[in-house]
């Protein structure tokens, strides 16, 4: 009994300690973003005395963050929608046909989960230059789709198997074609997996730095992470501006997460454990 | 036959994008690793295994492989130990547990880039948060140049990666723990099992699927780490934090040695492949069905 109580006490201590370790750096970044350069000299732990909101507008202007925000939204939204459409469609026959070609195609998609992007990076650079897609959104969007498909096909295929086949058979008897059966009957049933994939793919793509670093270098086409990165060269050690940019760039996803946190936690949980 | 035609229309779009933008590039990566392509010169020669021979004699590559494995193994161990501990404390559906779960997940939402900046500031030697805090508690002796000391920097970087993603590992364990039926615990409790023996004999075997996922995923993520290192140290000081991803990027885009960089990518791919195979076979055996 004594051992049990001591364990409980230790566990709570670790939990509380980690909560503090998570909070402190974020809080300090927030404070720094609100300080003037003079206040910054007062040490990292000092509280901002007067809130310098102009850091945010300055970071917004200097980092051209309005443009990057729009770019990030356009790229993430189009890539995520296409991943979901393409993978839910492909997984449908793959999960239903008990033929060799279906299994082979399924494994073909799955093999993509083991491929590091670095392996494809150099040839992709050549391919996109040949297609004249460097600096255009289509390139990264297509790469994100290719990278996102394996896991999405995998999750959808597993989920289709839990949907009874009678549903689509009766739809066919009622004269519903295969495309309409998929679009208006099956796709809505996939909602749990769709929301998991929506969140996980948005997270990966929104925060990705590597692909834009290679393919979207120009000021007008860069995404949020590149825009934040641009502050290192130009404004060395202007921590207040860098952190203002970091906060502007992180806020959309953090807010989205706080709104959808319940679905997020359940989504990852069901997706990951089944996987 | 008509049904097969319809099936094709469902599969083809995904198949085409996946093949064109991932499979074909990967296969040509294998080919480029056998050439001296330098990115600028349109004339590329086939040089057989020369790149690989050079690679085995390149001390930078040996160093990068050691760093890659060190990062991957440390990340996997620490994230799983901490993630499982946090998850054990998160059991139940109370309000505090729900809030803490969200709290621990906030760093997961941030980009590795943003986190790299935040921690570069925390770690900075003279006016950094960590050293200032240590001094405030009278622990001046523990203050270090966390990223500038070549023996420490790799561990400082590993810690940042743990901080970033441990919430994700935790959530997967939380899900695994929730799937353990409560009557199993009750039965073990009635049989007089203590807390530790309950964990070892009941909980752990039943959460083995989450354990497999967490080990494999964290290992693969650990081998690939790029953004965090790129922003915080860019492989330095010296080459003390240079892993295969960073070396590969430098060889390809700073030195334009595309052929050589491709052979490094192949090595990285092999490491990932070998690890995932071993882990999937070794860990799957331990799982139990319930």
C-alpha cells in the first residue's frame, strides 16, 4: 500500500513538471514577442512592462506574412482535399475485390510509408524543373499528395472492411451507379477516418519546411515556415520580431486544434491503434 | 469486365500521382546514386559503385550515421518512457485529465521550425532562459553552452525533439490503455496483483500494439529529423549534430553533388528499411489478441 501511494505521488510530480516544461518556453516566446528591444536587455525572465503590439504588425509587414498565410492555406487545403478524395476512392475497390491485383496494388501503396522523402528529393527537384513547376504551388501540392496517400489509403482500406457490403449492393439494386454509391452513400460513412486524416495531413503540410525550402523560395510563393525562416538572415537576433512571426504563423493551427481537440484526440487514437 | 473498368477509374488518379511523384523519383534516385551527376553539368556519367566506395571511406558519412542512430535511439527510448508515463497518469475521463491531454499536445501543433527558434532562445549561452533560470536557483555550476558545446549539442537537440512530439506518443498510449477492458484489471486485482505486477503482466502485454506503433514510428521519425537541427545548429558545432538528412542536404544543395547525395539517400533508406523490418517482426510476436 505504501509503495502504491509513493508511486502515485511520483507520477503526479512528473506530470506537473512536464506541464511546466511545456508551458515555460511557449510563455517566454509570448513575452519576448511583446517586448521592445530595450526591454529584451532586461533578461529573458523579465515580464514585458508595456505591451509592444507593434512587433506583430512589423513582423507581419517585414515577413510579408499576409501573402504566406494565403499561400499556406491554398497549398494545405488543396493538398488535403485531394489526398482525401483520391485515397478514399482508391481504397474502395482495393478493400472490396478479393483479387491478386487488388492486394498487389494495396501493398504497392503501402510501400510508400517506408520511403524517406530525402530519397525522392533530388530526382523530384529535377522532375519539377523539367515540368517548369519550381516556384509554383502545383509542385508541392502533388508531392504532398504522393507522400500523404500511403497512410490514407491504408486507413480507409481498413475502415471500408468494417462497412457491410449489403449497403452498396442494395444501392445498386435501386439503380444507383457506382460513382453515386461512392459519393452519396459510402463517403459520408467514412467520416471518422476522414476527420482523422484531415487533421493529421493538415498538421504535416502546414508545418512542413523541407518541401517549400526546396521548391518555393521566392517571396511571393513562400509559405509560413519559410516566411518565419526569412527572419534569421535579415534580422539576426531580433528575437521580438522572430517570435511575433512564430506566433502569427502558429496561431491558425493552435486555434483549429483547440476547437477540434476532442475529434483530434479520438481521431489519432482510433487511427493509430487500428494501424 | 465492366466492373474492372469502373475500379480502374477509382484507383487511377491516386495510382498516377503516387507513381509519378514518389515511386519514379525514388527509383531514379537509385539510378542517380550510380552516376556523377552534379546538378549543373547536363552530361552525367554512369560510374557504377564509385559513390558507394567513396561513401565508405568518407569520415563525414560515418559520423552522420553514428549521429543518426544516436538521435533515433535516444528519441525512441525517451519519448516512449515519458509518453507512457504521462499516459498512465492520464487514465480516466476526469476534467483534469482532459485538460492535461490538450496541454501536452500543444507543442505537436507547432512547426519544428518555430520550436527550433524558441529553444535556440532558451538555450542561448549568455542571456538564455535556461542558464538564467539555473542562476536564479543558485545552480550556476550547471549553466552550459547548450548548443555550442560539441559534446552536449546533440542531446540538447534530442530534448527539443522529445518536447515537440512526446504528446503524440502519449495519445497513442492513452488510446491503447483505454482499449484494455476494465474487467481484466478487476480480475488481476482480485487475484492480489500489485501495481507493478499488474502493469507488467496485464497492462503492458495488452497495450503492445500501441508500443509497436510508437517504437516503429518514432524510430523512423528519429532517423529523418531535419528541420530542428537545420534551424538550431545546422549540424554544428563542427559536425557534432550532423545526421544523414543534414549531410544529404548539404552535399546536394550546397556542393551540388547530386549523385553522391543520392547514394547517401539510399543508405538512409536502407537503414529505415532494416529497422522497420526488424521491429515489425520482433514486436508483432509479443502482441496478444484480446
